[in-house]
């Protein structure tokens, strides 16, 4: 598989914007120079359990087939004993995925596949190095942050932090597309609902597509008046992940777009199912826009 098969337009545009921030190359060099990858690796390998064919194979063996479909090497997989459902990917020269005990205890097999595929999506799309930069700023403590500020300047750091947050949110949408490709939008929406903390007693009666429509309504603020755009900007400004309903909406929309493209490539109208001609702009049976 290729990055272009999955990349979300906002991921591509936000990454380009991030790279244009004047101090970003300097910050990237500092992250690698300070050996932050080694610091994060040493903490991971000494506190988490490395999974393999011989260590919790029922979890580990779900990873290699996903990697094979995506055409990427199999990363190391670790289990953290946190009760909070979560997963992340780190490393630059030695990439690894971490899942928590809370996640594997609560998630069903297809949902676990979606989580692993999402993390593999970050690897496929080469998000991990930039995510490490974000982690170095937000999670490695005041000492490291003060060092960056001292060498780069506190004023110069502000646009970097803003651009990193915007890119991180967009990169999650790309990784969600990979998870949707490996499993389905329904499975991805179920994962997102659980990550949002919605309990089983509610989930069993939830219509996930209706829940995703809330994300569509939120995204519509982009096309609203100036005040609505400001409201959306303020709401998003400190988020490193999009809201759950937004991610679910994007997953359903992308899945439908793929289905429509496949139908049109087979000369079938995605709306009415009638045969179409390759040069048609609209279906002559139902009026559906084909191009």
C-alpha cells in the first residue's frame, strides 16, 4: 500500500505548514541531538512487557498480518499495565507500538485489529518522527521544555506548538483511514466510542452512524460565519486528537467514498446501481454526480 491511498488532505497540508515554521527544523535537530528516542525507548523497555509469538501470542499474532497487508516491517509490540484504554507508536530508528491492558481487556478482536492498524497507519505514513517532536514538547517535562525555549525562544515556540497540534489532529484522520481499510468504519466507530468512555450499557443501544452525524454537524462550523469558525478554532486549539464523533464521521465518509469509486470504476452508478458510461459526468438514470 502507498501513503497516497490513505493520506487525509488536511494531514498533507498541515504537515507542509508545520515544515514552513522557521524554527521547526532546528527543533527537529534538537530532539534527535538530545537522544530523546533513547530516553523514551529506555523507559518503554524497562516498564512494559514486550509481546511476541511466545509472549501473549493471542495479541501479538494479530499484528503481522496487518503489517503484511500494508507492506511495512512488523514493529515491536509492548503491553503497558495501565487500566486506561490507549495505544501509541514511538521511535525513529527502532519503532514500537504500545497498547494498554485496559484496551485489550475491553476491546473485541476486530476492535483490537483496528487499533493496531491505526498505529501501523502512523508508521506507513511516516508520522512517528513528528509525533516524537510533539511528545518531547508536551510530555517530557519542564526541564526539556526550558532547554528548547532557551535555545529557540519562547515566542518562536508558540507557532510550533500550534502547528504541531493542528498536524497531529489531521494525522489521526489519516491513521483512522488505514484502520477503516483493515477493518470497517463500523468497527472504527465502535473503537472511538469506547475510547470516549461510553459504557457498554449505552453502547449496546447506540446507533454509531447517528453518533457520527454529530461529528458532521461540528465539521460544518468550518463553512459557517466568522464567529462559528472562531468557536471551532478555540474548541480545537488544545486538542492533539480530533473529537470522537468527528473521527467516526470521517471514517464513514471515507469508506463511502472508496465504495463509490470502486462502483464507478466498474461502470456502476453508486446511487441507483444502473450501468453507466465512462464519459458520463452524471448518471443518466438518477442524476448522481459521477465526476
